[in-house]
C-alpha cells in the first residue's frame, strides 16, 4: 500500500476551484476588520523550473518583466487598501513566497517591502516570512530582508548531494547551498528553516541522513522533510520517473527518528522544530488571509479564491499576463464557495495532520456536532492505531507517517470529482500525486 497519495497542504485544492460570477471582494471585506489576519504575496519567478516543481511559477524573466509584475501588484494593493480602509484591518503575518522572491533585484525588493508598508497595516509583533534559494541568497539581499524586519527565512536546499540535486533538476550545487546557508546564519534571523526531499532517484537512507547531519552543523531552527511527488506537467514526469513509495517510507522513518534523537520536535509528517515541550494548540482553518499577486490563495470565510491553477511555464505566463492586464482586482472571478460540510472537512484536516491534533470540544462549539459523528472514519483510524486521544484527536507515530494517505480520505466526493475533472482536462495520464 502506497503511503504517498496526496499532500493535503490546504483544502480544497486549487484544482477544485472554478470560474465565479457576481462576487466582489466588497461583499467579504468586513471579514478583514480588526486584527489577526494573514497577508500573502506570491512572486512567481524562478531562475529555472525544477524537475519536480508543480507550483505556480515560471522561469526566464528579466528585470523589466518583474517590474511589470510589481506594477500590477501595486495597483492591486492600492485597490485593496482603498476598499478595506473603513474596516481598518491589521495583519499579524506576512508571507512572501514563490517562485523565488529573492530573484528580484535589491531595488525591486526594496520597492516590494515599501509597497506592503504603504498600503497595509501590520501589528507590532507581526511575523514576516520570506522564501529563498541558494543561488539567490546574497549578502546584499539578506541585508534588505534584515532591514525589513524579516522574522523567518526558508531556504530550499533539498540535498547536499550533487547527484541528487541533478536528479531533481535543481539549479544549484551542494557547495553553493553550504555557502548560502552559512551566509544566512551569519545574519541571525529569528528563525531559519531548511527544506529537504526524500525519495529522490538514486537516494538512499544513508545519503539522506548525510544531508541532514550536514544541515545540523548549521543549527537550523526548523527542518521540513518532503517526499518527492511527480505530478502532471513537471519535467520528471516526461522523464518517466515514478517515485518508490516503499523506499521513501523507509527513508522517512530513518530521517524522522534521527531528527527526534537530535532534539527536534516533530509537529507533523513534514515539520521538525528545535524547541522543547509539546506544540501548543493553535486554531486554524477559520482564519482570514488575503493574497496579492498571481498564484496565491485568499481565504475569507467560506470564499476561497485565486488565479486559475497552472503548472506548465507557458500556461503560468499566460495567467501572469492576464493578472497584469487586470483593471478591477476587487472582482472575484475564480475560486470556490464552501458549504458547511466542506468547512467542517477543512477544519478537521487543518488540525488533525499537525500536533496536538483536533480539539473535539472546540469542534463541537463551532459546528454543534461531534467530529466522530460527522466523520465516522476517525473512529476506524483510532482502532487501526493511526489516531489517539480523547479531547485532542492526534496522529500517532504510525499516523504521522501515513498522513498523505489518511488526509485524502477526507476529501468529499464533490471535491474529488472536481479535482479529477481538472486532471482529465490537463493530462492524458490518470492518477499522480498533488504536492501543493
């Protein structure tokens, strides 16, 4: 049985989104009143498109093209700011992802941060997260991040083996990753995260552990371990690469055990943090988040929206062009409106797959029903050793390693049908693993 079916990063997946009509951000703006909201900015540019990447991103852009994109983000931010003004939203978190945000020039990074400060209000203790890659991590650009008050920097290293990096189609070499990580550490950001991939063709459990041991020499605050997924439209698919789930599971077991032994707390199948004590409960799935740019998702109550999801470079470029040509960014033209059943599923998924798990009492307070009654499969999982607990329904060690098998079981038939239709329209090959 393959444990790697689908990464449930969010629910529903973008492939279940469809065109929308007659919806305006104005109708949902009141949900952003007051404090505690998230802001996300998507920078969809990369130096190269990695062999496994199915994120919304495109390669080959120059400074001029990125300026055009920032022009559009500025118009969008201005329109959002004007519309949201009466509600005085205060954002407690800002995430800048991609793509590779640090592909922007220093001047463009300065402009980007200035735009955010000019158009939006942030709490004094706000979190500011930025993603980077080894080739784009320079002293000059890290100084911009420090001046902007960035609190967390996440770097995609994936492996310290040149052979494994080549198999993934990464654009950097291992030595460059070492140099970039050492430079990043010298800036003393409050939190540094590094990402690694397992299940790479030619990789072994020992070579994976070798990369992790080397990473620990730099003392990262967080480490994310991702299984390799090969999806429709990515280069590895065209090369005929099919991940070996059994080998990947063994690598995961060795790697997760190693990190726990080294003092990293495991919060989910992917996330390991260098902190003592159990992770405190943090309610998610009911919050509000507003996305800027092309490719990011907004979550406002039962409305989720974004630009249409694409994988291929040409298709992403077409969406970027449509975004840049948009005149009224307050019109919501693509997304999904969730009914109560889907909101319940989202709530369960957002809590169940990360420690300490689903708070049964809070679920009942929100929905006036019991999670075990709404989702009988949870009782079966407890009997099978995947779940434990009473008030908090949390994954066992066995449950953690089967997260990407369990999560998809909670997808509703309606959402699954919409996702399958998208797959059929975008690929002649059935099946595959979603990784966004």
